[in-house]
């Protein structure tokens, strides 16, 4: 009977060792899995700028939508929007004080001329046209703040990467 108890204990101990090893491996993998599911890995998803900057990723806060890219915005410009002057809207001193239409047209032609201005015009118009349902990721005041040097969310290398992530890709 003593041999049977030892054998049963041996199997039991071996089973516990396997279970402990499994749990140990799972514990090592858990941080990686949690990192891969975070919004910063997959892009903006549906987080507004304030949520991204504060690190609030609980999914319980306001949801936001992406906007259109500069070329799409150019195609949808109204005359009044196209005539708006960049320097007046952004408090800037861009040479020649181009209007929104000129900026987006030049950018659409070679993707480098007025690139910074085109990105901000696009973001501002997306913010202003966010209606029905969830708002655009940025508000108009946040767009103006970013132009003035407010920080972008830490997951993005620069303002270009961030603003590109706010546009629809499909």
C-alpha cells in the first residue's frame, strides 16, 4: 500500500509540475498579448485625441470617427471653404497667404507642396464637418492647438503620421 501511495503522489506531483510550468509560460506571454491588443498598436481605432493623450483606453468614453484625406477633401470643397485664407484661420505667416483651395490643389499635384498646411486644412475641415453620429477624432480647437505645437499622442512619430491615421483608409 505504501508503494501505491507514493506512485499516486508521484503522478499527482508530476501533474502539478506540468500545471505550474503551463501557468509560468502563460504569465510570460500575458504582457505580450496585452500589448498587442492595445489601441496604440492597431492605430487610433475609435479613440478621440483627448483619450489618446490621457491614456484612457477603457472603451467607455466617447467614440470618434476618422475623416477624409486631403485629396477627398479637395473634391468636396465648397467655394466659401476654398476661399478661406490659411494665415487668417491658423494665425500663421505662410508666404502669399494661400487659400484652402490653393493649398489642397498644390498638395494633390505633388504631395510635397504645402504638405503641412494641407494636412492641417484637411484636419480642420474634417473637424468642422463631423456631424451625425460620432465626431471626428479632433475638434477644431484641437487642430489649431496641434498647429501651434501641442503634443501628438505618444504612439505617433510626428504630426504627419498622426494626422494620416485620422483619415479613412478604405
